[in-house]
């Protein structure tokens, strides 16, 4: 007798190494398998933080193995879906969503404007691409750059006051809520594969919107399709574009409030759990032949 009807493998829950355990669980009772993929983890690269050792543990070929074995793959964006479909596996695009009952705006009275970025050691090089812009802005505005999750002991930008914090799950929502302006730079010029960068699902932008934070981001990959540029956020494609966008947000508090409110509204209408739950449920039912 089967103990479960369906095997759902999420990226964060993958075991290290080959797909041995996933294959084993799938073979028990010939259980249908759905892979949930919100990042291009099939792209191999050498981590700028963890080096070749990190690549060894990631075992990049595992994602392709699971895609080939899956009955369907839930994809965080159309770029991942295109890759999956080329493998001959059914792809369903379900955007990465956020719990908008937990990620909520709060009233802030920061004495100094707080610009923030929350990420991982692997994506920290992307933030570094806008360091020269932040250095230039620091000559005109007083602000704190709050960096969370970089995994780097010491971060310095001349003239910029930096708060370098470790990532903490219990503090994650509060970290987003504490910001006045968010930044989300993405560049194919960084020391990371361009197809890995394009495969990012833009979750940071969605989290910014959920807490009502205006932000500036690079319109690369799915990020070019998130939100409404000029309404919920600003897009920036060059150093000049980054400077101009941040300059507007620094100099106009009312603009920040309006943009933050529109961002929250857009998130509720497009990226909340309630919006996408039914689509996810239909996917499960189809794989199980319940519909």
C-alpha cells in the first residue's frame, strides 16, 4: 500500500549528490513526481564564494536528471519552462509568490534613509556592480547601505556607511520591512553564467513589493516582466540609469510612499499565495489524473 500519492521535490529540499533518494521514493508504488524549480539550478558554475567545493556538493547534473524523471515541472518563470520543455517534460509556469499576510508594510521613521539588499553569497557579486553608483550618491545624500546575507566578513565602499548583516530566517521579514529603498541589480557581466542569471525568478522584487518598498532593479530575464516600471519601481540598465533612479527616490519621500503603495497593490493582485494556490492545486490534480 502506498504511503503517499505524489512526490513533490522542491529545490531547497533536494538532497546533496545524485538523485538517488528521489529515484527511490518515486519507485515506491510508481509514485508521480513533480519538480518545483524557481531557479536555473541546471546551469553549472563555480561559486565565487565557495569555489569548486561548492560546485561539487551542488551536483548540477541532478536537476536535469529530475527534470527527465518528472511527470511535470513547476517553473518559476518562462525561461526555466522553455528549458524544461526542450527536455520533453511538461512545464507549468507558477510565479514565485510570497505570503502577503506576513510580508506586510509597516510605518517607519528612519532618521537616515536605509537602502538595502538581501541576498546570498552567490549573488553578492551582482550587488557589487552598483557600488560605484552608491559611492557617487553618498557624496550628495546621507544614507545607510544595509546588506544582508552577503557572507563576506568585510565590505567597504568609500564614503558609504554599511551595515553588513548575516541572513536569519526569523529576522527576514523585519529586514525587508526596515528598508526605505531596495536595490536588485542583475548583470550578465558578473562572474556568473548569463543563463543562470536570466533564470532567476525575481523573488527579491516580489518581496520588496509585498512590504511596500520602492526599489530599483535591472530588467533582465523575468525581472523585465515584474511590476510596472515607473509605478511600482524603477528599472535601470546602466550606471547612469541606476544613479538617476536612486537620485529620484532619495530626493522625493512622497514618491517613495506612492511607489511603495502601488508595489504592495500589484503584489496582492499578482504574487500572493491566494492568487497562485488554485493553479498549483490544478497541477497536482492533473498529474494524479483527478481531473
